[in-house]
C-alpha cells in the first residue's frame, strides 16, 4: 500500500493541473487572485457510515465530497477555482481504491475546469474521514448571501426535492429500489451555472443540504422575514411523486443540493427564460412577508405542522 | 452536548472576528484579497493518538493544529489571514472540552491577529479527527519555494532541533520528564516573522515537520543540488544536549516546525543581525554544491549513515 509520499506522487499529483498547486511539491499552494473579484471559501467534512456508505464506489465518494463543497460555492453565486483535500485513510483501503477515488476527482475536475491545490493525507484507526476546502470567486461585492430576502419576494427552488432522502431509503432497501433516486443521493449536482445567473437577480440564496424547511428557515432568520410555502407546489420528481413519504422528504430530507433563493416578485417572469436556458426546473413555492417564521400550507390552505414523525395537519 | 448549530453559535461564532467570515451564518466565507498579493493556502489534518495524545489539553490540541498549518505558511514566507476548521468529534467530548478547544484557538487568534473564516463540524464513531485550512498572503510573486537552492548556498536552520521528538519520549515516560521538551512537542512555534524576513534573502525555504534529513532532502530534490551537513553544528537545546539520542532526534525527529532555508554564502553575514532582531538562533549547518544527495559528517569529518535504528558511522 502506498505510503504518504507515493500516494501524493502517484495518486494526487496527476490531479494538480493548476499552476497554483506548484505540482504539490511545496509547503502550500500559491494562488494569484483573479483581479476584481472576491474569493469564496468553504470546507465540508464527511465520515464513512455517517455521510456516505463505506462500500459506496470510491469514485462516487470522492465526487460527492467535492460536489457538496461546490454546492456551497454555488450557494454564494461563485465560480469554482480549486480545492484542497484532507484524507484520513484506514488500513483496508488499497492502492486500487485510492486510484478509483482519484479517478472520481479527475472526472469532476475535467467537467468543471478545476484542479486540486493541496492537502494532506494521514492514517486513521477509525472510519475513513474526508474533508475538502473549496475556493471560488465572485465579482467584487457580488456574493449572494442568506440575508437579503425582503417582504414581497417570492421563494424559488431549483430541480426537484426529496429525491436524495428517498434515494438513501432505496439504497437501504426501505423502499423499492430506484436507480434514479439512489443516484440523486450519491451524486449531487451543484447548481453552479444557476448560482452565477442569480447574481444581480436573487436577493438571498442558500443550497438545500439540511432540507427545505431547515434551509429556508436559515434564510428567514438571516433576512428577518416570514414565509408562506404551499406544499402542493413543491417540485417532486416522477420517481418520487407517488411514493409514500415524498412530501416529508421534500420538506425535511436533506442532501438535495438544489438552490433555494428569493427574488423580487416583479422579476418572477424572468424565471421561465432562465429555467429554459439552464435546462433546469425553477419553481416558485411561496412568498415572503413581514414577520418571522415559516408556514407550510396544504392543498386546502391549512397549515401543516411538523412533529417527530414528519409533517401532519394541525 | 451541543448539536451542530449550538456548537457553531456558542463555540465558533465568537472566533469569527474577521468580516470575511460573515459571522459564520452563510454557506461560505467571502474574502477580498489584499491588493498586489498572492494567496497562500495549506491544509493539514490530525488524528487523535496518531498526531496528538487523546488526553492532551484541548486548548493545546487546537493550538497545535492551527500552528502546524501556520508553519506551512511561514515556510512560504507568507503572513496569515485566517483559517477554516473541520472537526469530526466523538461523543465523549463534552461542551466544556469544546469550549477549552475554542479557547486555545482564541488565544492564538489574538496573538497572531487572525480569525476563523468557516468550517464544518460532524460526528464520528472513530477517533477525534481535525483539519485546518490556513490562508495567508505574500507580495505577488514573492512566495519562497523549495526549488530555488543553488550550489554555493549555505544551509541554515532556526531554533533548535530534536526537542519535539524528545518531548514526545518525555511525555511517554521513555526518558526523564522535561517540561521544556514536552512543551516543544505540544506547542509548535511557527516562525512567521522569520519567514517574512527571508523574502528576498532565502533561495529555498521549508519547515522541519518530517525531520531535518527528510525535509532537507525535499529541498535538495526540488532544487537539484547536493548538501553536506556537519552534525556537530546542529543546534541542540540545553535540555536536549546531553540526552542519549539527541543527535538522532535532531536529524530525524519531526514536529520541530523550525524553518530550514538556504541563502547565498555571500549574504551569510546578514544572519547575525536577523537572529538578533528576531531573538531566534539561526545556525549555518552546511553547504550546497552541484550534485545530488545529502551527506552528514561527524566531528571527524566522516560521513554518518542512517539505518533502521538511527544514525551510525559507516
């Protein structure tokens, strides 16, 4: 099995396509910031059997790790530059596993035009533990925050909701197997192009990682506004639509990594063209008003309440 | 015990003194790069009972983690800006432990004028696993690399060598207890001021984390030069000097986090004033010539060889 230096030489160095990485031979990366732009920095960690399944394909583990970080960049309206990786690896991971892990990174690097900038690899007696720090940039002063939502804005979400949570159930055999849903759990699609397009349009932006209700509440708290969301308008995929628990998954399931944002109601008519250009559903699910808190209405206009087991009528 | 959001609110937010952190309420940090400078990025991970002792004081664990990263910045000649933290925590860590961990970070933040910019906290069934990504800056194009050493340069090291490795032995009871040596293991001193002072003077720079021989070899390989080092000139602390194994620790013990650098021989006379200004020993330990490899000479001018058990005469 590769030691630290062989691992860097044989597995990671081929990923160091950016000159800022200095070929991974130095103590740190040296990045010349793109002129006129702010840098956006985020860091997410994942632990085997907590955030992914230990027997998941290694390339998909790598890509999920990278993509959850890129989703945070998308949630600021940023374009990705590169990333640093820390890998605490267990003794049972052989060189083939490590190469397949790197293959996953290489695939996403090529797709997204980014490169590894540095990192660290250590041994651990515990579960495989990974973290990535992703770096991106936005035009100076144009990062999209959670705090800009205003009364009168509409609440919009991209893609479909609940698929990842249902996908995990599908992988665990708790519901019928669905390749579509399992893939949505294993391979997030960071909505980078949408994030960029929302600069100058969205008033607040976040990615749906904890679940729609939790993440929308983050926006409401940061912005000091109240929201009313209609459950019937939540976008559900064809695979999810008829499953028991689809609504609960859409409301509270995490890991969808769609973008949730607010825009002035007067500009809602721009969404159709944007959706068409990006080939990505953009669905208005509610509106904002002065106040605090979140109300979710059912088809009859009655508020739903959350309890320990999911969403129920009052 | 704090959940993720309480941990961020109560433990980490007070550390978010830099406006770039956005109070840790958003998806990522937004950093306006200092004009005319390059950014320097590094990431190091540590695992309990691999890189530190699980019952080490939590504030010292935090400071060691931060400082090994800052040492990488020092090794590029960079000044620190801030850092992101990922913490995979075990169930046995109570809130008091977390606050003491944060106290350690707060202490170093105040000392160094930096702040936390973001990060992630997750649970783990395995050992406590930590990583930090540190961000610093250098004037554009002035980062000091490992690759600039030239024949005729002299090899210089800061501080004293071997103390950390002997300190670990002292903590483990393998040698007599020494508070000085134990402290040198637990609390690295990143040589940031020296790194800055070496811009425009050093031809190559690295920090001593793997051990003098290993790290000097990194410089020799990156620069394509050969070095001859005199063992008698290695700087040993008073606490280490008379201990058995002091020379081996100085040559091969890691974790000293001193700076190892090369400068043109013609400028070696500048070292005394620099040492005096920084109140830090700077010791010439050898010279570079054309060729490859490293020779370590004993007092009689005979080369030493390394075997499995340490350094021996040929």
